[in-house]
C-alpha cells in the first residue's frame, strides 16, 4: 500500500516565546494557509518532550508525488509575503532549531 508524501517541519522553540509563537502559528499562519493549499490533504502538529527538549512537528500530507513542487510553492505565493516576513521575524526571535523536508513513502504495513 502506497502512502502520500509528507512535508515535515521539525522545530525547537525558545520557551520564553513558545505560547505566543504557537498562537500565531496555529491561528494565523496555518489557518490562512489552509484555504489556499488544496494540495495539502491534511495538516497537523505534534509535540514531544518538555522544556528545552520539547520538539514540535508540523506534518503536511501532500496529495501525491506529482504535486510536491506545486504544493510547496504555496509558501512563496505573492499573497503570502506578509506571512513570509512574519515567519522570518519569528525565526530570529523564537525558533531555536528548524529542519524542513519532504518525506516519501519507504515502507508501510
């Protein structure tokens, strides 16, 4: 059984800004992305750990392999430039570590 590709963003946040960042990220950044990103069939966030060891994952499920580039292009759309600027500000202020990459199905059962 094949599974869909996923764009996964892994990040660690400065605890001093964690609540404020999560509020912006969940209620503004992701909420405004949803209506313009139909190639993301699902999006959810997970968290693991506590304090300095806390890690957040944002997992975007992509429609199919052929849609990866087009799905990711939504982040750079002209109408998303204000969010792009805000994201860069948050990266400087609150994001301590970040890794973002596409994962393709390797095995499933």
